[in-house]
């Protein structure tokens, strides 16, 4: 399979999750402005929406949207999802919260906005992270092992560092714990990124 990614984008979560379980995945960088891929192709031929992540399965089918990819990865590799009869539901609940609330709240920080809009976004993200901290059930969101939701949250924590958002201590510890994982280090190296510490 092949994952189309952009450095610093949420596709990093999928990359980390796939490496964590030892999945055989090829990666290809995409430029979100020009819509060109590293090999010179047009990203829109892979994902007509023109953004990442996009995962091309071995049979040629394509999955887009981060929640869908992370859900698919957790379905293929159950060690990356919480246990229990509501395990998948709780995972989707957290993925949706990260995507529709935290991720979306960063928009003014990534795009042109006034200083007041940026400050308001920082405050909103900090508030959402404080709530997220209350949902922690152990070293990771759902207990003592990594889930795909932690991979997505990790990206949001990197963005928080980048944009000067206040992060609760529990989530800072999660971030440091994940920084030390070989899958995280490899994904960041593969994508040409360095730790934001």
C-alpha cells in the first residue's frame, strides 16, 4: 500500500500507526499547494479532493479522510484500538472529536488571520486540550497502550508546540512518550521532520 502525505499534516498520524504495527507501506510526499506528488503526478488523480492523507490499498482502492484511514488501520490491526464492546465506538468518538474540534480549531493558525483571531484560536485549542486531558485513561488515551487516536492527538500536540498553545502536563508527557517511540522517530525521519522540543 502507499500513503500520500505532506510534512506537518495530519497524515503523520497514519504513517506512525502503520509503522507501529510493522505494516509494509510505501510513502509519497505531496505538495498541498501545487497538488503535485514527489514522483511528478497530480495528487487529485489519487484523491480528487486534493489533500492528504490518501491511502492506496494493494488492490488499488483508495481511502481518504484521516478518521476513515485511522479507523481502517485500527480495524486491520486491533492492537491499535481500545478493547471492549464499545471499543470501536469510543475510538471513533475520540477521532471525531480530535478532527472536528481540535484539528479544525487550528485553522486560523495555519491560514491568514488577524492577531485576535489567532489568539482566540490558541485559547480554543488550549481549552479543548484541557478537556482531552480529562479523557486520558492511563499513559495513553485508552489505557496503557497506544491507539490510532493517540497518533492523531500527537500531531495536534506538535501543532500546539509550533503555535505556542498551552498544553496540559499530562498531554506533554504523552507527547514526550510518543517522541521516544521508534515508529514516531522513523515517520518523522521519513518525512524530513525534526522533533519540535
